[in-house]
């Protein structure tokens, strides 16, 4: 996605106009314009020059983002781009406007209504008073000329916007008041004092100036609030150092961050922030990574470990090699991800966009109809014009345009602070609608590393001796389960002893000479041939296996010395996370390649609703495909081995990404390996969507109620009449309310499960997919299953094939008619026998 800065936009109608213009450019596949960040994201093959030209022809300005801040982008920094430049300018405009408006209000209303004192030449000369009001109003209009330039520019380009409404309302009040001033001057020259007083009451100079000032108040509040939506990113940017201490020619040199190159050696002292991503070469320290992952507990770093830019070195001296600099650092990727999410559009925003596109022309039409209707009703032109002006200034397309993007920006920022990255606005909206969560077992529910869970020494053998003997034997093994025993023994400070004549028998076990006795280690089958295993120990090993653990047997000189159980243990937070998902009304499924017994044991510990065992890595995608028939599916995996399944799912969630957050297959990236971040992501998505609904309701409700009130619909019934000044005040507050409501998301606690609610699951229509059951002879193992499954699913008419070598069946789901002969031939070509097809 190429991003551009867009200038000149003032409301949702502007962003809709720009989007429409760019979408027509040949080669543009998609375009989304953000009023919040005044930016545009474009995908496709169109040249930047053509895109910029289209924006300019629509009456706005555009420039590529990297052109204006190349240096900062190269360093992964966008602090300058996020700086709030709008608020200071609007503040100056506001104070200047207020200064002249107060004088104008004193002259026009203070003297007229409350008889406040005025200089004699003004108090006695109504024309002079009118001229003073005219001059003060002109000054306020010049101060706020941007409304008129932008508004009438939009009108000329046949793309009226919010500024057009303000400019038309203010200009109409000014022009009519000027006409009244000249008419009053004529009446005074004729000596018609009644006419003078009548025209005096037709002045709307204060309304013209007040409208501009109040809208500026609203714009300033809105700009200030919009500036706060990027606070999460700004806090990240502030953490990144501007300089790095690099070793060049053996000398420590302080360089600007942009000058650091890949391969440079840099040093970080205690209390300093790490400047770029790198690998520790020397030293050890505790590094606080809260800025990137949201994890407050410092992480110990030693030579060979990876460190990230913007993290804080807390205790030791580190000497590192720069591995990722500029745009490639983890921090830069996080910023880009949050920025891209803000630059994309959520599906729910399309409703507001459609309304915004026709909103301003519709409001202008309503204002004209209002004026004509009141004139036909016999009211004065001044009364009718006041109603028309009220309609123009109370209508607020901005509230509609900001309803979605402000919530998306704040929601993305809150996610980033907690190590939850939503790649697009779509993923932020859709994650909360999840009905089924499929969890990969290894590395997601479990830690992904086998650990020793039980030591069961035989009668007459101590735990210490069993561990020492196992440690001595397993030290020479490269098996993953051996590493678990080594880690456990080293943690217990077990003395290392040598084994001679070491032999490894693949798939069976190990043997070696331990002093002058033979040691054996391995599975039940191998050890039962070397030593006698008592019924009691056999029962204990079966019990361990039932719990999903792998029992490793050890024998010495043909006598069993004990069992050490090893397992890929369930993460501490996994059962709680699964429970939280279930409390949200989500069906939790565990996928694993393990056998049914181990899978059931782990599934029971984690508390999942359903376990699907024996799933090979390439089979996860077809399981997700079948789960999608039951509801909206989120797949949670490591993002590498699970890429096809993550892509196939409605929402792909990559867990434990750490510094590698640019995972293409995932829609949501979780920096930490905590499963509790999955319900947190869903919770945040739901909170954001709720906030968007609130914003849209307010925006639609405000305009639905405000426009009829301004038009004077209630005057005949209830006598309610709206002064244009109050209409302008209401318009100012409407956008401010929407942005302020979105900012409440900053207070949202993503890990607070107390307010979780179960979603209403829409019942899916009956699945009319045809199925056939094939009886197959000759399948002996999981590889046979995979082979049959692959050839069947290669047929275009087959949606899915569920194959079991134990049952000797293949249940085939079809999306179109297919003859039994074709199915039979596909399987028998692989040297299996098809007995029957039902």
C-alpha cells in the first residue's frame, strides 16, 4: 500500500470526493481516504503522478508520505508526521475572532437588549452602529477566510463540503444584513424612523460572525482530540533514541540514528534505550520490552539474543551488532502497521461514506426549500433566511465521517500498547465477530518445548541417582526429549558424568557404559526387552500416557531404575484464556498432530470444547474450511507452519511473533506468546465496534433531530425556534462529542473479562453438501491417510475428505455430482482397494 498526505479536506464529503476521484484512475485497485489523519492509502499499479493529478483536479492537494519525511521514514520515525499542527493555528484564529466578536456582540446585542453604554456618535446614529457591525464582521470573516476559500472552491468543483455549508450560512447572513444596512440608511435619509428600527432588527451581522467563531471552536476541539488519538504512537516514537553510540575504527562515536547501517557494532549502557534492532555480541542485561510487547517484566538478554529498538536497557552493558535499521526495525513495522490500519476502511464505514457523498448537496437543497416554504407561509424574508441559515450551519457531515476512523485509530493504538497488532481496519472490526476459535496445540496452548514433569524411581533407587544416570546417558543424545532431561538436570545442578560406548537406536532408545555397568533408556517396548517392568510401574506409565505425557524408561544391568515423564506442558494462562473465550460465547477447538489419547489429555487440561487429533500440518487448512461452515472462524497459530490455515480462516491470528511481526498470512499479530491475548484482541475489537456504533448513532441522530428543528418544523406545533448561532454551537459540539467518545477507548482494559458477554450466534442454513462414505482396504498409517486425502481433495468436485486408517473409511464431502468410478479410480491408483461407496 502506497500512502499519501492529502491537504484541503474539511469533512467526510471531501474524503468521499477524493476517494471517488482516485478510484477512477486506471491501475488503482483500491483507495481509502482517512479524514482523521488527512492521509490516503492506495493499492494498485497506478503511477504516483496520476494519483496526485486526480486529487488536484478534485480540488485538493496530495503528496507521497515518504517524500515529505524521507529522513524520518528511513529511521522508522514518523513523529513529525504525527505532530498536531492544526490546533495551534486554530487557537490563534479563535482568539483573534473572539476579540472582535466580543466587541460586535457588545455593540449589537448588549446595547440593543440591555442598554449597555456606547459612545454618543454610535448610540445616536443607527447607521454608524450598523457600519461598525459590518466592519467587525468583515474582520472576523477575513480571519476565518479558510472556510470561504475551501467552501466555494468545493462548490466550483461541484463537490460541496462542510466548509461550503458554513460559508453559505455566514455569507447569506452577511449579505442580507448588508442589504438591510443600506435599506436602513435610505430610510434614515427619508426620515422614516419606523423603517430604520424595522431594518435594525433585520441585522444578522452577529450571527454571521458567531457562526464562524463557534465552528472554529468546534474545529479546534476536534483537532485537539484528533491529535490525542495518535498518543499511543507518539509515546512509542518518543522512546526511540535520536542517536546511537557506534564503534568505528575501534572508537566509540555518537551518530544520528539515520547514519547507523546494518552490521555496525553499537553499545548500550544501563539506563539507555536501544537505538536499532540488533544481536547481542557481548554482555548480559535485563531489557524492558514493555514499549513493544506491553509486557512489564524485563527480559534477560545474553550473547546471541535479539534486542529491539525503543526497548530500555536496565542493568548491564551490551555490545550489539545492528541487524535491522531504518524502516526494517520492529518499532518501524509497528508504526507502519497501526498507520496502515488507520489508512484502511472498516466495512461499517461504508454506510457513513455513502451518506456523506450526498449529504451536503441534500442539506443545501433542504435549506433552499425551507426558505421558500416559510416565504410561501407568509413570513418575512429575514425570518425565512434565518431558518435556512440554521439548517446550513447545524448540519454536520464531519460527525459522520469521523465516527469510524477515530475509533479505529484509538483502538489500533490501544492494541499496539498491549502487543496486539491489527493489520487493517477490517481485521479490527471482524475479530470481535468470531464464533469459533481454532487453536494450534504446540506453541499456542502448550509452551512448545518438552519439560520434565514426573520422576518415578523404582524401589530402592533415589530420585537423585535416577536423574544422574538419565543425565549421563541423554547428554550424548540429540533427541528433543533428551533436551528436556538435560535442562531439568542442569537446573538441579546435577553432576555431569561420562558414558562410554554410547549407542543410539533410532525409534527405540539409547545404551551406554556407565562406569562398569550398562545403562539403557527408551520407550516401553525397548526397555521391556532389556529389563523386567513390574505391573505397578507399567500401570503408572499408562496413567502418565493418559495425561498426555511421554514416559521414558531407564534400566541398569537389566533392572529398571525408574521412569521420567516428559511433556509439552500447557501454558500457565491457557486454561484461563480458553475459559474467557467460552464466556464470550465462542466455541474453542484444539488442532494437533498428536494421537487421540495425548490430544484428549491436553484438551482436558486446557478445557477446550472440541479436540481434533491426528491433523498433519498440511491438513489444518481443510479442517478450517469445514469449521467455517459452522460459523466465523479465527485460527490461532505461530504464523509460519500454520500459514495456509491462517489464510483460510476468516481471521488469522499469529501468536508469539515477538520481533517478527511482518507475518503476511495473519490479520492480527500478537507480540507475546500468551494465549490470554486472544480473548483480549476479541474484547478490544468488540469494544471498538461498540464505540463505532455509538458514534454513528449519535451522528445520524444529531442530524435527524437537528435539521428539522433548524428548519422550523416544530414552530407551528411547539413554538420551538432555533437561532442560527445556537445551530452553529450544536454543529461545533457534534464532532467534538464523536471524537471524545472514541477517546474513551484509551481507558479500556483489554484483559478485564468482567464485562464479557456471549454473542448471539446466527444459525446457519442447513448445509446441503452431499457426502459419500468409501470403505478402503490397505491403509496402515497416518501417511496412508494423508495420501488418500490428497488425491481425493485434488478432484474439483470434492470439498473435503476425512480419512481414517483405523476405521478404513474416507468420508467425502462433495460440492458437485461425481461418479463412484472416478472416486474409486483416484484411490486405487495409489495401490489401495476400494471395497464399497455409499
